[in-house]
């Protein structure tokens, strides 16, 4: 039953950080503000989003990469600057911030960041009409209206997946498709369209994002796409000016996210979070406020560069058309960007303030609806009295036509409102954090009781009964009734109530078994183990530290008497070479074809060096797949289209490997293991781009030598002493090698910041789910091989499998407790995303290791009846 408890508990813990730190900011049922009562400076707005365009590429050498737009900027002026995004720097959250004024809803992680579980408002839903062209993956995010409503107000046209390719050279064809459709549409309705007002035209241009992934942002092919795209944008601008001659069109050109030099995005580097914006046309100022940043257009022409938060675009675009911001918007209108009367700006800012206040009032009412709310603290800066007072001040200033005061009060109200929204959204964060901590400490106590029980059962063969004392029973019952009553009276949501009540059953579980000591190891061993755990925690923040830990761990593995000197020397050299890899830059986004092809040679050579036996089908299938992989890389280097037969061969070998490893053709466990290693590393080589394969081959070879030394040096005698310290040692080794396989070639951001070139043998079209599957496969293969080696060659791990996994749980959960307090929802979004990843990784690591262990046993270990006592004389010698 403890395994079931462990799975359920860790699934609950996975959700705890989102309930504690990241409640969904989307509030449903809010009343939208009315349209502005004055005539808007613009009748229509053209929003052009160049997906994946970073600020550095746009502003390079004084806009030399965008010559047509450069001339437009010199003529039209407008406002130019940098829009600061938040992580995850992906297309979906970037567009939501631009169009809804809402930063990524954390609850969207339950749907893989593809869509929001809760519907949200957008600028499109406030408009009379919206016309949009681009990628289906982006347009479908905002196509959430009823069909009857959408037919009149929303016209979307997206290209199909055949055009949304992933390997073709001419990536700008994606943008040309959009330009051609917009041109055709405008020419088809030149008389009807000018009569409409409060209209959005949305152009989503995916070409640059695709070009950046495939060709990298600093290459000639990327610049070719950029030249084609910016020329197309300029022609579209000219066409709009021809069709709409009333000078009432506003234009916004920006990007959803940037991109690193390696062609990846998702994290929080400046290249990823800094995107360009250029806004011009009706209702847009030529100059805003004084700024220290400028860009030289000509010898005598300088344009100021302004900074804006990405979410501020939504209220700005709304204000230009005289519309209210989306009801879920969190952006603050940059008033100095508007070219309008003082009254118009004051009313636009006031509308923004009331829209934010509507969200705050909803949360305040929800808090006050609780019967016990009078006993609880509230946000003192904006109580009911203060809210009514601020509204009264605004009405009086508006009546007196004191628009400057209206503007100033509105901005002060928005600042307090945003802080108040955050206050009530995180109101129960500290109680939830405390309850989760108690739950985790109780769980650790339960695991210690299992180890204590296992040790005494092993030594004394005694039986224990699970008994909960009456006093403990009464105390837990009182706590259960008290917390349940509070949750009901305060009308808390079910998820908050669940985590406030979670400590009760976990404490009951922990108190069920008696425990003789909280320290199952000696004080010295316990201190060393805690220091090792702290070292692993620190390695998450500085991947170079894992090299130090790896070398120190190797020194602790004693040289056995049976180990030959030359083997020991080779192992030492391997350890020193492996320790260098985490010191290198991550392989993510780094391509070196010479190292890649050299890795193929090592893959083929290793079976001969270790005398690995292979079946004829293994040799033929692998030879064909490796030749096919080299041909795929050759085609990719020369920017040639990949034939379908190559993809077929790649996927065929993928299928063959997972079918073949289920078959054990040899009697020797080691021979079967070496065969699995060969097949899996051959598959892994097809997903590599540089030195990753070298690292993995060295790592598994060194691990085999280490396990052989451990096998010979382990002296266990259950009759005299239960070897719990050895269980912790093996558990720590598994975790160390697992994390070392991550840090050796990349980092913990490798899932989001991956190099698309790893898919060059398998895909030519963009398929997010397949890509993510292959990325996870690449990260998982080394871990699977590590587990196979330890649980196949080390007989101690087979004998004490249950003890080892309890120790694994203890180590991982102690690390998870550290990361629980390191989760951040403030500051740098790189730190926020990384802190979430660390906690999640620790929660799933043990589950993954359990799955891989059972898989390795099924594939490699024949069932054996092990005795309950393992002595030196009956250690199995693995041939």
C-alpha cells in the first residue's frame, strides 16, 4: 500500500505549488466597461505580430535589417521601442498578453500551455469586427465565441498544416500567404470596409519564428526571411492607406517573444524577453516622454526608444479605438503614447482604472462573503470605504472637468488595485504553505517508520500492529473538524480546502507505525547524507557543482581487490573527462556535425571493445538507421528537402528498438544489457546535434565500471547488521547519475529551450506534441540506461529494491521541501519558471525511476528467488 500512498501523495504535491503560489488570475462574470463617450482618434487598428522577432534583430545597425520600415519610421515618426515580455516566452502566452492584457494563466499547465481552462476576455471581443490571418494554433486561442456571434463579428482565416512546415528553406512563404490573403480581402471589399469603425485587423506572421528555429537568427537565411517580411509589411501598410484614405488607421508592429542565438525560446534571457514595437498612425504620438535611449536613423535624425510592458499593449490598442480594455486585463494604459485631447486621455485612463477595480471588488466581495471574514485581516490600503471614496473623488473631478486630477487619481487607484488583487489572490498562501510543509514532514516521518519497520523485520522477524492511540485519534479528529468548519464557514474553494486538510490523513498515516528513532543512520552518516543532499540542491542553481559532486562520489567508491589496475586507470580518466562536460556551455542549440559523425563511430566501436553480442537483425537495422541519419544530416546541412523514405526509416528504427529490447536472445544478463545499451544509444544518436552522444557513451561505460567495483566491495551480512547505509548510498548514486545525465549536456530548461535540429531525422512539418515527445525521449534514454545498469549488475540493489526506493523517496522529498520554499511568483520570470521546474522535477523523478526500474527488470532480469539474507559468499557473480 505504501506505493499507492506515495503516488497519490506526490500527485497532490505537484498541484500544491499552483494552489499556493499561482492561482488563476482569470475572473469570470465581470461586467465590461462601456465604450468611451468621445470620438476615438482611430476607426481601425492593424496589429501585426512578427512571431519570434527579437529586438536585437530589428534594431541591428540602426534598423539596417528593415530598410523599408526604416524609411517609414523617418517619414511617419510614431513611437519606437522595446516591449518586455514574461516567461514562458512562447507564442501563446505572448499573444494572450498582447491581445488580452493578461499574463499566462498558470492553470493552463493542465492543458500543456495550449489553451486556458478558464475563458478570458480579449480586445477582439470588445470590437465591432475583427479580421485575422495566420497560424491556426494562434488564431484558435481567440476564437471562443458562439458560432452565431462569431459569424458576424469575427472572421479568421488560417493556413493548414501543409504550409506550416518545419524544414523548408523558404520559411517566408508563411508570411507571404498572409500578405496575399490580406491583399485579396482588402481589394475585394474596398467600399464596405471604410464605413466600419472599431475594427481590428490582425496579421500573425510565423515565418521568422520558423526561420529562427531552423536557420538561427544570425544566419543569412533568417535575414532573407526578415527582408521579405518587412518588405511585405511595408506593402500592406501602403495598401491600407490606399483603401482607407481618411487617415484614421492606427498600426502596431510588435512580436510575441524573442529568440536566442541558438534558435530557442521559452526562458528569460534578454534575447527572449526583449521584443521590438513600432506604433504609428491615427491616435499615436510622435514623441512621448524624455528617455535616455535613442537610435540613430541618419546623421541628424535620432528616434527615442521607449520601454513598455507587453500587457500594456491591450489597453493602448483599446483606447485608440475608443473601446474599454478586456475585463481580465492587467495592463496599465501608457497615456503619453496617445495623441488625443486631455479629456479623452483622462476618460481612457479612468476606464482602465474602473476595469481593474471591477476585478478587485469581485475578490473583496468574495472574501467578505465568508462568515468569519470579520476576524481576518484585509487589504488596508483599499477597504470598502476607500473604494467608495476614490469613486467619489473621480466623479467630482470629472464633473469639474479637472481632467489632470482624474488622470492622477486613476493611476493611483490602478496601482493600489493591482496590489490589492495580488493580496486577495494570494490570501491563503502562507496557511497553505504551512499545511503543505506539515504534510511533507509527516510523510518523511512515515517513510522513516517504514525503514525502521523493515530493518527490525529483517533482523528480528517480529510483527508489528498498526495502532493509533486514542489521544492521537482525538487530536486529529479535533483538527479535522476545526479546519473543515473554517473552510465551510469561510466558503473556501475546494482546492484550498483540500490542501488545508491534507496534513490530517498524512499525520494519521505517519503516526500509525511506531518508530524507535528518527535517525535510522548513525549521526555521522546522517550528516554526510544531508550535506550530499544540500550539494545536489545547489547544483540546480550552478550546474558546474555537479562535476565536483561527481568526482567526490567516484573517490568514495573504493578500488576492489579484483579490479585490474588498467581498468581503474581508465575509469579515473573517464571520470575526469566526464567532469568537464557540465563546465561546457549547454549543448542545447549548439550544432557541430564533426562531433556528431564522430559519435556514430564511437557507437559502432563500443560493442566491439566490450565484446557485445548482437543479432543479425540488430546489426542490419542499426546500420541502415545510422546511414539514413547521416544522409538526413547531409540533406539538412545543404538545405535540401528530406525525402519521405528517410522519415519512414527513422520511425521504423524507432519502432524496432522498442520491440527488440523486449526480446532477450542471450542467457547472460550482461550481454542482454550491452545489447540494450547499443540499441538505445544508436537511437539516441539520431537525436543528437553535437557532443551529447560522446557524453552518454562515456557515462554508461564509467557507471558499469563503478557498479562492478561496488558489487565487489559491498559486504553485507544481514545476520549481524542491516546495511541501511548502503541502501542510502545506492539511492544517492542513482539520483546523482540521473541529474548528472541532465546537466552534462544541457540544463533543466532543456524541455522548453530545445534545438529543433534534433528532430531533423524524424520530422519536416511542425508537430508540437511529436516534438515534445522526442525531446522527453532524448532526456529519458540516459536515465533508463542508468537504471538498467544498476538494477541489472548490482545484486544488492535487486535484493533490497524496496529499501532503496524508500531511501530514494526520502532524498527526493527532502530536496522537494527545499524547492517548495524556493518557488517564486515575483521578480525575474526566468527565476519563476526555473523555481517551478525544480519542484516539479523532484516530484516526478522518483516516479520515473520506479517505472524505469520495473521496465529494466522485465527486460533484463530473470525472476529469481532471492534469500532474505545476503552474505559475501552468496553474492552473485555476473559474467
